[in-house]
DNA sequence: GGGTATTTGTCCGTATGTATT
DNA sequence: AAATACATACGGACAAATACC
């Protein structure tokens, strides 16, 4: 009793891809040809295609055909750094070099909103009920391609204490942490990241130009920053497509290079 | 001209799920009922189901029906710690508390193999061609449920220098790093992790009991450990199901609790 | 620009198998 | 054993995207 036919077809094609008989970027036979070759119906062949698509092995282009996917060179993002620096300005991360070429990140001007603190925002920032927060949302690009969606949340009390730049819809050039340091004497002594993976929502699918069949997941990185009283004062949520990003964590003494190595 | 019908059906059901009209764990109408309700064919209804399944919103149980998935309480794994400790014994990580109850990890005795160093193993350990490595593979459980698959690679030269426990198929109780410290005077001064996400292979699908439609991805964490000459001496590759795991990174001074908070 | 052939996308109906209750 | 519900597979039709002449 073998597996279902669509699985046998998919396994056979997967073997051909992994053995190199179907090289990267090459075109698969059309669904009609595969239908004849495997003596199955076109719908069954298409079920096999869906299995391969889900695993990121092939992609279909309407009007053209089905192709073996090209390997993507991932962006590497360093999660660890100097906890006191403002280097991670609007964002929770700074970019490490990728494959020898240093790519330059750009980002849109922030969209600023005043919101009620609910859910993770409230719990991570340890705010009482009915608190308000400033939300600063940005779209970030590397070399012009969409790279991450990022939203930082600050307790409204920081603005009331004088950090008015937080509610201005312009980038804070010196970095938000550095600004809060000079403006309020607030010192970041550490932060904590949480990395999870989930399916993208429709906004993310559109911004990252992900296939809308949901096969590409997104990383969600939550960074909570703490001041010298070890109280949280900022929550940043960053979202990255999982198919072209990876994260590096360094502890102790390690060599410099953070190359791809794949 | 709206979206395809299967997307409209899927969107409508997704709205019902996210609004709470279809609560967690509840059963959806059967495909036949949905066929009548949306005036579509059963195959089209099933296309909508596949879309929802891919996004982890519902699950089907043959003979029973389709159900809204229950939220999973994730395991939290701390990636940062004392670089010099042997606390992370066979594995690259140690377990943080999850939801107040401290769960106990167990693992199988390691399966030990001698292999050629190729690919990432060779490049990360910076070994010349035709080097051999010791591979120690373990299955790890938390409270009896499969949690991670883990393989550590050590240059064969460590065994030749006297670290014979590495080629014994038993756990190294004091921790591999501590053992290498006392046996060879080898000191770990740091390590670097790389976190990626990919589709599971068939081994992983079987061990973690993942649905074989490939909708659940896996985390792959590569940890390279460095000695006091900042040379790599161990590579550990750990794989975790992405739907029930998350990773925490602490930098600087942060509070203790690493709770789920979701 | 227009027209045509090719290829994948969507949708239908039907039949049969398999798992669960 | 029977009923229910999802899984697999078939065949057909038309639409939409793309490439080429």
C-alpha cells in the first residue's frame, strides 16, 4: 500500500530537485506533460505541486510554468549588542553585513499614533489599565526591497515628562534611546528579545509581496527595553519574512564575521 | 470583481474565528453544510479549508469534522547565558520556566557517529578537507512530549587529545563543555547562535508528530562554541517545531521572569 | 497594438476510499 | 454494522496571465 499518488509524484519530483536533475531555477514539465508522464489527472498533478510549493521547493508563474525556486541569500540580523548604545535607533536591531557587501537599510518616516495600551503592549510595559501609549510605525527596506515592519510603543508618560519628539512624525536621527537619554536622563541598561514565528496577516503579505497562499511565515521579534530601575520603557515589535532572514546571537567572545556560510 | 470564491469563503470564516463567533476548539459546519451556505461546490469549500489550515486557524479530523485550533502555550528557550558555564550540557540551550510550572526536559542517550566534515559542519568548525568529526545526536522531550532534535559535532582532534567520553554513547552528566574543560583544559569563552526557519524533513515530521502537509515550520538553531583562542570547537544544530517554541535573548540587565505573556 | 497559443488558476460534478463514532 | 465526514482522484470547462508573432 503505497502513499497517495500525489505524494508519490511529489516525492519523485523532490528527489529530482535534490539530486540536481532539476537544477535551481529550471522549469518543470507542464502540468499536461506531467499528467501524461505519471498517468494521473491534472488535478492530482496539481495536488503534488501544492505539496512542493508548501515546502518552498517550486513556484508557479501563471502563463509561464512551474520552476525550481532559487536559493535566497538571507539577511542576517544581530540581536545582541551593547545594551547602552543608541545604535539601534528607531529599531530593535542593527544590520550585520551580509555576504561581504554591506547593504544599507532605509526606512519610511514613522506613522505616529496615540493608542490605548492593551494586550502584549500593556503587559510587557507593565502599564495599568486605561494607559495610553505612543505607537511609532515604520516600514524598513534594504537596498529598496521590503525588509521589516516595525512598531515601537512608548508609555505616554515619557512624552509628558518632556520627550516630545516621540509624538512627532519624523525620524529621531540620533536614535530614540539616545534621545531619551539626553532629554530625560533615561538610561537603557538592557533589553530582552522574544523570537516567534507565525503566519503573516494581510498587511504583511502585501508589504513583503509574499505569496498569498501563506506558505511563507514571518518572524516576530518583540524587544522590551529596560531603564536603570529595570522597568520597561519601550516595546518594539518587528516583523520579518522568514524565508529571507535569520538572526544571530553572540555571547562572550566570538570572531567578527557574521557571514552567511550556507 | 472580488477575490476568488474560495478566498471569500475563507475570509468570511477567518473573520468569524477572529471575532470569536467561532470560538477556539469549536467545530465548524461540515463541508456539506458550508457547500449549501455559500452556494459553492464541496471542492471549493475544501480550497477555503486548505487556506485556513495553512494559516494554522483550523484543523480537520477525518470522521469528525473541522475545528478551530486551540492556542498552544509555547516553550520558551533562553539563548543567552553565561558563556563559560557547562550548564548547557549536551544541548545548546537550557530551559526557562514556562507558565509558572517548571517542566523537566529529558533526552535519549546519544547516538554517536564518526563522519566526514562537510558542508556547514566543515565551514563552521573551520576544518580542512577530509577532516572527521564526532556527531552526537539526541532526541529531547519536555514532560514526555517531543521537543527538539539535536546534533552536536566535535572535531575528531578533541578525541585524539584525550576526550574519549565524546565517542561513548552515554550522556556526559557534568556537561560536555565542563568535561572538555576538566579533561583538556579547554575553556569556552563564547558562542554564537544562528536562528533560521525552514520546512521540516520527514524525520522531523515523524518525530514531532507534525501534520505532513508541511504547514508547520521548524526552527533550526546553529550554535558554534569558541575556545580561548576564539577557535570553534563545537557545532550544535537543534531543531524545534515553530508552532510551540519561542526564543528569548537577554542583553544587559533585565528582570528575571521569562513568562509567556501571551 | 492585436491576436493567438500556452500555461496555470478557479470551479464544477462525481466516485470511491478511509477514519471515526 | 451503519452513518458520518474528510481524503483522494477523476474529468471537464472556462478564466486569467504571459509570451510570441
